[in-house]
C-alpha cells in the first residue's frame, strides 16, 4: 500500500500528489515519489534526466514556463522548505481546457507534489523567504527550446495573492501574452502533446 494519494487537477494531465506522513518523536518520514503511482496516474514513467533546486525569496515569481513539444519537459515538483503557490496552465493549442489554470499550495505542512505534463505551463510564487523547490525533470535544460508566457496576462486572469508584490526575472517580465505567443506559433499543439504522451506509454 503506497503512502501517496493522487488527484488530477482542473488542468488535464497535471496531478497533485499528497503523501502520508509518519511522525514520531524523532520527526517525520514520507514518500515524495513512487514510480508505480505516477505510471498508474499518467500512463507512463517519468524518465528522469535532470533534477533542479530553486531557492526563492518571498514574492519571487518564476514562470509561466514551458518547453517545445516534442520532446517537451515533464516536471515533478515538491517544496522541501518554506511555502509557495504552484500554478499549472494549459497552453496546448486545441486542448478543450486551453487557457485554464489550477493552483496548488506546496509547503512543508502537507508536503504535496505536482506533476506537470509536457506542453503545460508552470509557475511558482514564493510565499516565504527561502522557499525551496525540488524539480525532477524528464529532459535536460535546452535554452533554445525553452519558452514563457507572461504570468500577469489579463486573459489568463490568474488570481495571484494581493498582499505580495511579485518579483520577476527580466526574461519573464518580457514574456509575451498567451495570445501573442499563440500568434507567433510558440505554443505547443494539443495533438503533438497527445502523440508525445502516447509514445512515452509504449
């Protein structure tokens, strides 16, 4: 019996993973990832190619990031210190859920993780100083295939907390809107993403 509970988010092909924590007078122990659980939910394993760690000050906003498909880059993200809001956006042109988003709080209380499939956009807003995220990635970083959409695009209308002044990198601040990215042909196609998922399931 696994100690992980999985539910699909409002954005299809993105999942929240909640661990069972085993606590005693020494502290706590929990699973953060199990291959068989993800395969059952997603339909294929996460072929780990790279692991990243980001440490962010309160208010730091990273994203909305995605990568060209194929191959794209799937992410399994968990917070190992502090807290933040993890945001997944459906950027797949042709998807029935195109332009929708969902938010999961990642912190050291519930210790949830989020799986983000290839073609979906991902952003993270730090709610505390030293909010530390661990990313398991299906592909290595390739600058020429990395893309972004502006996190404050009014057409997305992401409900960011109003008590924070987000800090963006110059690259993210210059990112196009969803409509501009679509017009420029930068967004992944839904059919290409589905084909990628099917190929990974073989």
